C-alpha cells in the first residue's frame, strides 16, 4: 500500500480537523510512547526465547554427555561365561577358531 503526497496531505488535514492543533502533539507523544513500549516488549520476548533455547541446548548437551558416559561404563552386549568343561562349549570354540 503506497501513499502518495496528496493522500498524506489529505489525511493530515482530516486529523487536524478532527483533533485540533493542540491535540496533535499529545497524540504523537502517546503514539511514540506506545511504540517504545511495544519495542521493549518485543525485545524482552526475543531475549526470553533466546535464553530458553540456550538453556535447552545446554540441557541437551548434559544429557548427551551423561548417556555417553553410561554407554562407556557398561558393555553393549552381555556375553555369558561358558563352562570350559562342557563339550558343547568346546565344540563351538573349535568351530569359531577354524572359521
């Protein structure tokens, strides 16, 4: 939506007629304050989102390190100890050595 010079002048004249010359500076001040408050709220919101994201990344990294430490602490596969006197165990060991 592009406003040309004539449209801006017409809008200014209508505002001047509706509010008067004394009220325009007050309206402009109020508009400026509200824009400043909006910008402040927007910046605080962005800061909170960034902080929450950073906290989540830190927590994820801690969880990842903890999982890696737990994985290193216990073996991936529990291998049962075989009875060395058993014929079945001796036969399976002999087959695996020849393969």
